[in-house]
């Protein structure tokens, strides 16, 4: 009599990918908010005077990041998804966010 051992339990990867993608969205949001604030399109208030305007920009970016994470998690938590394109999109969003947050880039839009 042979007993069959159970194989590994595969869990959906959607929840993890939601967190990964939301990080890219948050990075892009930070860069875009910084750019729009620097060129005067989106005046973001300073929330804590001694730290300066970065407090308002980062708070807004964090709210966007958390919102993206919550929405994506709710939609993807039970799905098993292909990771290649999502990883590429997240890396692209992160790089764009970093580039948009650089002051020399702001001068191109002023």
C-alpha cells in the first residue's frame, strides 16, 4: 500500500504583485508631484514648517501609493499572474519617478 505525499501548495501571487506594482506607482507619483509642484502647476502645502515643502509632497505620494496598493490588492489577491511585464512596468515607473524628481529635469518644463 503506497501513500501519496501531497505536493507543494501553490498560492496566488497577485497580492505580492499588487504591492510590487504599487511601489512603482508611488515612486512615479512622487516624481510627478515634485515636477508639478516645482513648475507651479500643483501647489502642495507644507505640512511641517521646519522640514519644508517635502512634507506635503511625500504625504500626497504616500496616499497615492497606499490607494494604489489597496485597489490592486483587492483586484489581484486571488489571481495567479505572469510577472514579466508587471516587473518591467514597475521598473519603468520607478525610473521615471526618480528622473522626474531631479531638479535639472524641472528646468526642461519651466
